[in-house]
């Protein structure tokens, strides 16, 4: 009799834990048609459909929202997929993300002039709340780089002029410039000129990603995001970039530099 009672008690306890498991997990994304949870016990993600009231995707390594309406997921085998708001898999290459409304009057404008012995970086119409420059109609010299320290100076667009709010795409362009010396590169942020540059890079990759991919001594990284340690590092596809390490491990990083290893 005691044995039967003990078995019934175990079944009842397991049933209660199963029902309460979702409540104990962390809700990380809440959309109209679905919710994304992270399991406390193993930190993997799963997606619950609000319409079907059931779990449609489980054991996910990574989940994020892209283009406001779509979901990017990564499973433990390294498969990256995109879902629509109904949680149906889609080809994201056929999707056009809606642009931010263009506001050219709020753009910060920068340009570089080469003079004898130096490069001068100018700012025009700064509206970021910086009292030193705000509402000043005249260009202001933000910084000066001696030609002893630079062979060339240019922005991430490979030009000497930059508008931080790009119309008509609606994309924000980072106010960063590159100092080139003896075919080596330093990256400097105009909003943080007092910060000491990390070091010279061998290569700076300027591509469609909003992050800056760099190479040093045969290894790759993302400037200001990761250390330089990857034997292979791809550009970001929305919120994930594929990587490989020298020891053979591989996975993806997100835009904050968090690593997600795959089998």
C-alpha cells in the first residue's frame, strides 16, 4: 500500500512540475502572436504560439526580432532560420525592412580637410545635446591629426565627408573615422575622442554590416565588440555572425559579442 501511495505521489509531483515549468521560465520576447521563453534549467529558448497554444520551436540557442516583424532563430546544430509573425519559415532575402522616416534636418555632418602638416576633422550642425556645438551654424574643428601620425584620414564610407543620418535609406551612420599609417589602421570614434585607440589593425573591413570587422596578426574580430581571436569571422546577417576558432570550435556571435557555440 505504501509503495502504491509513493508512486502516485511521484506522478502527481512530476505532473505539477510539468505544468508549472513554463511559469518558472523567463519570458524574453512577447509579441501579439507568440511568446519566447528561456528555460531556467538549461538556458535554451522555445517559442509558444498564442493561436495554437502550443510549443512550435524548442531547444533554440538564440532568438531575436529583426525588421520589427520577423524572428531570427539559431538551433544547436547551427541552422539559422527566419520566421514571420505566424511563425512560418521564410526567405528573408525577399523581405525589405521598413526604413526609419528620413529627417535630414537632424543629421550631424562631418568632413575632413587636408592642410599642410595635418588633417582637420570638422563638425557642422551638431544636435546631440552637446552644448559646445549645438545650434552653431559654423563648422567646428573637432580634432586635428598630425601628418606625422597619419598618411590618410577618412570615414567608414571611405570618403572625407559624412552625414550621420543617411537619406533616403533612413540608416544611422556611425561617426567613426579611420587613421591610416604605413598601411596600418586606427579606428577613432568622434563621440569619444578622449578614448585611447585600441591599436593598429592590419585590415579594416568596410562592408554592409554596421559593425566594424578587423584583422590583426592573422585573426579577426569586431572593433569594440569582440577580442581578436577568430580564425574565421563572417559579416553579420541581421543579428548573427558566423565564427570559427583556431581550436576547431565554431558558432555565432550576436551584436553584443555574446558567443553561441554549435555542434
